[in-house]
C-alpha cells in the first residue's frame, strides 16, 4: 500500500473536523481530512439542519397566527406537509455531500474517503486508501451516535434514532419519544406539528432539565397545548414490537404505550469504538479527554474536538474547538477554549417557544459559589414584544453576579428568541461591567429593551 504523509490528519468531516481542516490549510498546513460517510457529518444531514427544517414551517405559521391581521390570511388547514418534507430534503441536499466539497477544494484540503483507525503515534490507517503519517498532529473529530439504553427488547424493536427521525418521508400516525432532552422535545414538537400523535416519556422530573425550571415548564406547556402526551417521571422498562410492526413501551408503573414508531433520544455516545484508540493507550468506546487546548494529555500530537470529547455536544462549540486546536497546532501558545465552554456554552432549543440560554442558570451560579440574583421579565412585555402578537408567552431571566456587577447567565424563552442570545453571549464572554452595559442602548421598539431592566433590579 502507498504511504501518504501530511502535516495534519483530521479524522471525521463533521462540522468540527471540516473547520479544523479548513483553518489548518489556510494557515499553510498540508491537511488530510478522512470521512467514511458524508462530508458535513451528523449535523448537516441527521441532526441540526433537518430538525430545524422540520420545525420551521410551523414556527413561521404560528408566528403569523398570533399576529392580528395576518392570522385571517392563513389557510386554516395548516402547512403543506409534503412541501415541508421536500424542503427538509433540499436542506440536507438529498443526503449527498457534493455541495460541501468546493469549500474543501478551495482551501486545498485532501479528502480521503474511508474508515480511519489510529495505528500508533501519528499513524492513521484508512480503509481503501492505506497507511498515512501525520508529521505534526492528528485530530480526532469522529462525533457521536445515538445511545440505546439497555432496555429489554429495545434493540430488537429497531427504534428510530435521530437519523430516521430527521429523514423520514412519512408522518407516523403515533410516535413515542423516549427522552425529554433537547433532541426529544424538538423532534416531538416537529412531528406533532407535522401531524403525528406524539407521546413523550421522560424519566426525570422535568423536560430539558439543564435549563431554568421556568423554561422546562413553558416548553411542557407548549407541548401540552399541542396535545403532545407527556409522561414525566416515567421510566421505560420494556419494549416489544408486534407482528403488525407497532411498538409497545411498558413504563415502570405498568402503563403501556403503543405507537407506529418509537424514537430513542436519551443521549449520545462518542464514536470511538473502532478507532484504534488502543494503539495509543486510550480506551475504545470512551470519550476522549482533552485539556483546554483540545490536546490529549500525555500525547502532544493528538487532539480531540467536537462531540467526541464530550465537553459540549453542540455544533458551534465543536467549530470553536476546531479553531482553537488548529491554532494550537500552528504554535499559538494562547489558544484555549473560552470560559463559555461545557455546560455554560450558548445553547438554543428550537421549539416554539425557543429556549435560548448562555452561561449560568440561577441554580448553577449559586452552586458555583456566585452571589447571584435573578432579574425576571416576560419576554414580550414591552413595546417590541407587542408586535409578536397575542399569546407569545415566555420568560427572560438575567443572572447577575452581585459582587462583581457582571452578567453571568441569561435565558430567553419566547417565540424566535434564538437571535436574541448573542448579545448576552458577548456580555458574558467579555465580562462587560453592568455600568458599561447601561450605555449599550437597545433600539425601540425591540424586545431587546429587556436589557434595560438589568439596571433597575428586580
Ligand atoms: C437531532 C439533533 C439535533 C441537533 N441540533 C443541533 C443544533 O440545532 N445546534 C447545535 O449546535 N447542535 C445540534 N446538535 C448537535 C450536533 O449535531 C453535534 O454537536 C455535531 O454534529 C457534532 O459535530 P462533530 O463534528 O463533533 O461530529 P459529527 O457531526 O458526528 O461528525 C463526525 C464525522 O466523523 C465521521 N467518522 C466517524 N468515525 C470515523 C472514522 N473512524 N473514520 C472516518 N470518519 C469517521 C462520521 O461519519 C461523521 O461524518 C443536534 C444533534 C441532534 C442529534
């Protein structure tokens, strides 16, 4: 077999791997990017992009329905489902990655197609290509897959994971969703809106448990109003698929739920099982631990970015880590992930209402020893909010460190608040003093006038 040699080899062409490869090539490195499926990774085809495409038509419709004058002009029969699914297919490029390739070509990145395995220090074996050597570094960016919990009968029932749930071309009559985290609630709402009867089972005591309790409540309420059946604090203990293809889930209190499809959305596992990790002294199947420069301790040539290191399972954070790792490889000593990494990362749940949050919740700030106070407001209770129409519910909370007079967290709940998040991200990342923020005047009439209340106190 031929021996291929590069400065840096990146394994996995999801958002993290692509960004790392592009940045390294732009900084003059000879880079190979190895991908065994589609360039663009989970995010482009089976995660972020299709889920948002499935949610968007009804989000837009609901926004119009709340606005007097516009609502009367809407066809009451709802959205055009086949057209919405077609649009989803356009967004995921019909599961082809041709559109992603020019970006790599323009940057001079060598794309190697095949399954890659580490084969010792700075060595990577790529199926169908051969043995490759990295002169400087190897970056692992292999992402994560859906976790199937060990519930008796679950694997045999061939449930949907995010892959089937984001690419299905028919709306199931009844869909059972296991898991009330971000993926579970987004896909429950998406398929409910598209016409499925949805039953959502969450073992914990609330949905999207990482967020503020009011965010959980308001998303639960929105799902409830849409007739999503919620089973909170209920644990699935058995699954069986009948001869008719329908699936029955047994809950811990003996209740049985039956549906045409079962979606499992209870978490992710790192894609490290068949990656040759044992050849470099790491444990296959485990997430790859890294320091703040994304380097694997004790192996200065090895980096891990994106979902595979388990720090923040979000595309934008994987891309941020990619830029940091690339800069570290290029010798920038100060290249480090910022303070808004991990659980403090900016994050959005794209349900209606959106939940957009960054930094601490009130509880996590207090747990971290911060003397925190909350400023709570109704998101649409100002002049800007009035234009979002009737029933645009949701709460905004700013979490303030009262000793340092800084914002340390923000959560916005409401229709289309995702775009409001970045101002808070800037204020927290840059530690802008509240006194300085007072000069950052929000335009009238926008919902951003909520920021003025930061200075009034609660
Ligand atoms: C339903 C859903 C919705 C989501 N929505 C959002 C959202 O709105 N916003 C957000 O920020 N995040 C969202 N996420 C999370 C986001 O999808 C991930 O954080 C992101 O895809 C991680 O990027 P990555 O590059 O680390 O890995 P991936 O996107 O998983 O890409 C890894 C790539 O590596 C390849 N690979 C794996 N092993 C090998 C190997 N051995 N050899 C060669 N290639 C290999 C894979 O084929 C894949 O292409 C969502 C996730 C889900 C499941």
